[in-house]
C-alpha cells in the first residue's frame, strides 16, 4: 500500500488543490470590543475548512496571543455569562500579581489575569474534519476567548488531510 502524495498548499483563499494529501493555511482576524469577550467562531472555521478542499483530516487552531484562549463549549447565552463569571471568580483581576507590579515587571497593561486565563484555557485546539466539516458533538461550538481586549486578534488555522 502506498501513501498518498504530500501536497503543501499555503493559500489565503483556501482554494481546492488537485492531488492527494493537502495542507492549507489561513490566518483569521477579529477586532474585539470588550476586555473579556467570547466569540462563537464555529461557522467561520467551517467555512475555511470547506474552502480548503480537505474532506477528511484535521483542523488545527492556534491563537497568536498569550491573552486569549480557544476551546469547545455549548453556545447558549446563560452559559456564556456563567463562563465569564467563572473566569472572573477563579482568576480575579484586582488581585496582586507580580506581573502587574512595576517593581517586578515592565508590563504596563496590568494584564496578569488575562495571561493566567489564557494559560488555563489554552491557545490551541485540534479537531477532526469529516466530510469537509469540523466534527462536533450536538451542542459543541468552537469558542475564541478574548481576555485582554479590546484588541485586534489573529488565529492561525491549518487544515490537513485528503
């Protein structure tokens, strides 16, 4: 049995390429409006996957920021509010952090809480692609979390497979 031909595709438009194994890359950008904001990015990721030409494989999402997160959750208004409250209770903004103290750090943003929230949730996520769509459970959505906004944010997306 021979392996499929490796084909690396570095496209901004996600155009379908002929051949066997494909790798497509894309950077997605957002401008957030709040210091802490959750965005349901499921439809946008599925659009990128569909345009990549990959029917079956993996989609890897990687935030390009240390004060953001990407994760799976149910997307429901009450739960979104609960998630925000959880972040605020578990990692309090007004608590003392050495990162925010000018005696120990040169960071002027006073955003240690944002870094800790990002580390807690993680900045990457890998999911299966089946039939040119992200494989998700019934209530699962892909969530991009802003913890230090409002700011311009970028998410690297790589789709690989056949």
